[in-house]
C-alpha cells in the first residue's frame, strides 16, 4: 500500500487544509504515515508564505525533504499551499527535486496529482483564480489531539491591509454557509471526545457578509452554542476590531459555551500608522471597543498582536503604542517585526526602519508584556480554575499540561499541574499554587 506523509507549516487555517488533503487521500485508500522516514512513498509539504520568515521555513523544509528523496527515504515530493501560489512555476525550476505543486485553491486535485505521480507522470495545478472553499462534505483527517479541533468558516480576505499579501495567496473573502459550518460541527463532535472547537478564518467577524449581504457571525455562534454535544468551549480567533457590532458582543456575552477569550489583533494604535496600514479603524474606536468588550463580558481575556517597525513609524508613534499597551494591559500579546512583502502596497512605502531599531522596539514591547503577563498570572494565585488537559508531561508521573479558558492552543500559556486520576482530553479543577511569566502551576482538586 502506498504510504503518504505530510508536514503542515504556518497557521491553523493551513492545518485545516492539510487535514482535508489527508482525509481525501485516506478515502482513496492510501496509508497515512505518522512520521516521515524510511518507507514513505510520497511526502507532502503544505507551505506558508505570509512573511519572509515563513517562506524561509517552507523552503528549508522542502530542501530537507529533497535530501530525504536523494537518500532514497522518500520517493516522491509534492509541495502545496501558499508558496506555490506565490511562485508557481519558478518553484519547480529552482527546486528540481519537487515533483508536483498545488496552489491554495487546488486541493480537490490532490488525488489525481498523486495518481499521476505514482505512474511517473507528474502534473501540477496552481489556479490563478482562487475560489475553492472546503465544506462539511470534505473529508478531514485530524492532526490535532482528539479533544479539540479547528473549524474554518471562511477563506480569503478583502480587508487589503497594506502590509499583507493574503489576498494574493488565498483570494477574495468567501464564507461558508451557516448550515455547512453547523453540520461540520456536528460531525466533529460525533466521536464524543471533542471538548473545544476553535473558530478560524482570515477575518471571522466578516462571516456571511459576502453571501448573505450582512455579517452573520452572531447567528452562527448562537446555532453552534445550542448544539447538544460534548463541546464545552467554543473559541473565536482572528477577529477584526473594525467589524464588531453590538449584536456580536451580545452573542459573545450570552452564550455559556463561547470562551471569555477574544483574539483581537490591533496591529498598532497610532492613527497615522493605522491609516497607512489600511486598518479601517482609529485609536479612539479601538479604545471604545475594548472598553465595551471588557464591560460587557466579565472575566474576558483579550489577546492582541502588534507590528513594530512599519514604514514611517517614528519614535513618537512607537511611544504612543507602548503607552497604550501599558495602559490597556492585554492579557495576551504577540508582537511582530514588520516584514516588507513584495506585492503588498506597503512594500513601496518610504521611511523604512533600520533592522536595529525594529529589533529594539520589538524587545521593548516584549519586555513590557512580560511584566504585564506576570502580573496577570499572579492574580490567579490561590484560585481554583477549570483546565482542559492537553497532554502528560514527558517523564513525569502524574504531571500534566493543560489550558484555561483564557489560553488558546499553540499560542498562549499552559497550566502545569500534578494530580492522580487526571485524564487527557477532560476538564479538571486546578488550584493555582505558583505563577510564572506566561504559565501557571497548580494541583488537581
């Protein structure tokens, strides 16, 4: 039987694509390898190209796979996703070890591409018109632990942030139907093991605008929350501050299943920089939204992301950002150094910031957030919280790692706990006995 392996790079949205790829291949009868090594007939690299560092990681991974092919450990190599979408035929010319490439909208062609490769007749497919959108009928083979799953509700983006090339990689914004998303949520929960569903998309707050003529995320969240299933947490990721409504805030407030956690990337706070970024919002509007969210949803954890070193960012602009972060005290924060992406509008902007200054600004933001995070965590000391257990700690008896409602998979902190009878994939009450800068420590009670 033909054995196929895959490595999925980049964000959870890409991970869902990888799961659809593997689901389709498994339905065709191929064996899916747990690890890449000797005996893998075909290896797939699902790439990310959002920023330069992601492209470098993708290319490094392809080169490593190419070496495995040279060494006879794998027979065929397919590269798919954002990197082929960006470079198309150039990829095959520069990396001759790659047998076939697939673009972001060409996933349905994976079976025919594999069949052709196995007959030594390689074909590739990179569609310039990106219209593909998976649905509830698309097979998926989970790459996450069995107790949580990502649910992608849309593809592409129309926001046209000046620093971003997502529209070139993924196409225009397109939503799934409410019925399709709800049906997939039902399918995901059939195992009875799913405890958490994480809602993802390039901009989840715009869900439905393209097909219904209005934003329908509140309606979708209400339907998902009303499903009778094993799911206890519904987490909303990738929201845009310009697209919130009172209707959405009320839906977030009223559901017992929706996590009191919001991913709200602001990217900056200087009105000048926000305008250059084409973020469709202002400092005043962002401040008002955060105040409303925190007032409406008690115990809310807010995660944000910011970009430092954007072209034209002065010391004053950066100081304004730093002061805002210190005053607002986001519970979670990710900072990124601006990357000039060819094909983005900002690529041609004047006022590039030297790398040394960009790195210094990044360090300042992270140092500030480190202190804020430590303070936030200290507020948990002595409290008992509900924790979803993710995994045992290697080599430690009765030691586990899990997450609170305020921690998303992969990007946020952990709760390290000790206790007997604790089960992975289940909830556990944990008394916090120690706090670290980003993590908590406790005992099962």
